[in-house]
């Protein structure tokens, strides 16, 4: 499996391209902005993406969906249905930030907890990890989690945006901390990290800092789980 990425837009969001080396099947995760740069990323690998998988629908993760659909007409866009209101609100949110934004047409495929998505010989299990957004999901495969805006290197996602739920977010973080230490986290912003590194050094996951809006810290999970 080949994983490549490009950091796009004013929020410096990570759009991922995943390619199965044998079949050359490919998918895009979170095409957030700068559609021309995303198209160029795909062209460098000489593939045609067969789907767009969205971890969630905040404006910085969906801003290039329309550009991707123009380049590859008919490409299906997968989204958890609980994030449909977030998706439809994106243009309004962008206007508040003063950011140019093209509101995409609605997603046409749904994601749910426990879904298994196939890309060549690889399988990706969908985890519903709400809190940062109501329909936020993560994609798990072979010791790697594409985690969207849950866990970052040294930080975690925001809980002060419309439809965030700090309580749900704490439970989602605790669930992710149950992954093995060696699990690689490919986040929505910033560099890759590992669950083990964040378990021991991320102040929001060690109990030093509380997730804003919550009455308790994230419960620590023993090393090596």
C-alpha cells in the first residue's frame, strides 16, 4: 500500500491518497482544498481514484470535493450520515472565516460503524468516533489509522465548533488509546505520529490537560495495550 499526501488550504489540512500497489486501485481521504494540487498528486502516481472517503465534513476537509468530482465524474463520496448537517453548513462556515469555498453536492454513499472498505488487497474498518463532529469516523488498516481530527502530534481536535460534543470526544479518544502503541496515526493536520508516542507525551491524553468543555480528563490506558 502506497500512502502519499498533500497539505492544503489555509487550515493546512492533510489530504491522503492511498494506492494499492498490485491493483493500482486508489482512494482519496479528505480532499480539503486546492483541487489542482490534489489532481496533480494523483497524476504523479498515474492512478484513477475510485472513491472519496471523508472522516468528517468540516469545511477544511471537503473544500475540494467538487474539484475532484469534476476531474473524475461519478466518483462516489462516502460520509457518515450524522455529518450531513455539518456538510451542508460548510459554505456558511467558510463565509464566517472569509474563505472562498465551493459548496459540494451532497455525499452519495454512507459510512457506518463496523463497515469494511476494500482497496485492492487491503481492508479498512470504519470506526465511528464522534465528538469533534457528530459523524466523525476513522479508517483502520494494518497498524495504521487515518484519524481525521481526533488525535494530532501533541494535541487533539477542537470541541468548540457547532455540533461538537466534548463528552463524546473524550470517549472516542479513550477508544483510540486502546489501539496498540505501534499504531501509526495519519492525522487531519500535522505530521504522522503513533498511539504510543501520544499516550506518553500528549498532555490531553496523559491527563495533564482536559479536553475543553469536559468535566474529566481522558482516562489513561496502560502502555502496550
